[in-house]
C-alpha cells in the first residue's frame, strides 16, 4: 500500500493529509461537444466512471429521427439529418424513494440504506448524423447538480466493476 501512496506516476489518484486515496476525475463541463468513432463510443461511455467519476444510464433511444438539429443556445439550425440519438442521464438522477418497513417491535422505522438519487439533471446526448455515419457526437447538457463527481461520497454510489 505504501508503494501506491508514494508513486507519482499513477493518474487519477491523489494523497491527502489523512493518507486516503481520493479519485480525481477529469471534469467535463456542460455544453462540451466531443466526437468519437462509432465503433468505440460504447466503451467511452462504459469507462466514464474511471475518467469522469460518473456512471451514465441509458434513458431513451430515438432511431430514424428525420428532424433537424437545432442549437438552442445560438438559435442556429444545422441542416444535418439525425440518424439516431441516445440519451443518457447521470446515475444520481431522480428523486429518492421513501421506504418505510416495520421493525420487530411493530413500529415503523425508515430504511437505513442511503439513497443515491439526489435529483441530478446532467445529461449526455449521443447523436449520429447522416453526413458522417462513422462518427458520433457527444453533447454534455447541464452540469451535475447536488453532487461533485469523484468525491468520496460519490465513489460509494458508483457500481462495482466486474
């Protein structure tokens, strides 16, 4: 363990004063647009917990949408036909469920398990356009709300790797 704490060539690890190893993600700002090859984009999404400190969950899939893509920020219209769109949401998206179960004494008590749902509204749109069907474009919409990706509180809510 001391070898890990003293090594300086490990990326994404930092040693703080209490000698705890803290994950340091590479932040992705809201509004960022990144292009990836269509054959590797799924591995980019699956490796997001290591890179960004956030797990993206698939929310919707739109295939064959013939609508035009509009940029709401600048109110310009791109004349590109969208072949398909996949919408991913942050793993901390949604409202927490309030679960109450009876105890052995018959009184109701709240469940002690903490929830990971805190209402984060961060989204990732993955789009494939007819002009270049071999590339996909990642649109990071909205910043993370009520949590900091990569913090110690955040790490315990990420899924374990296989």
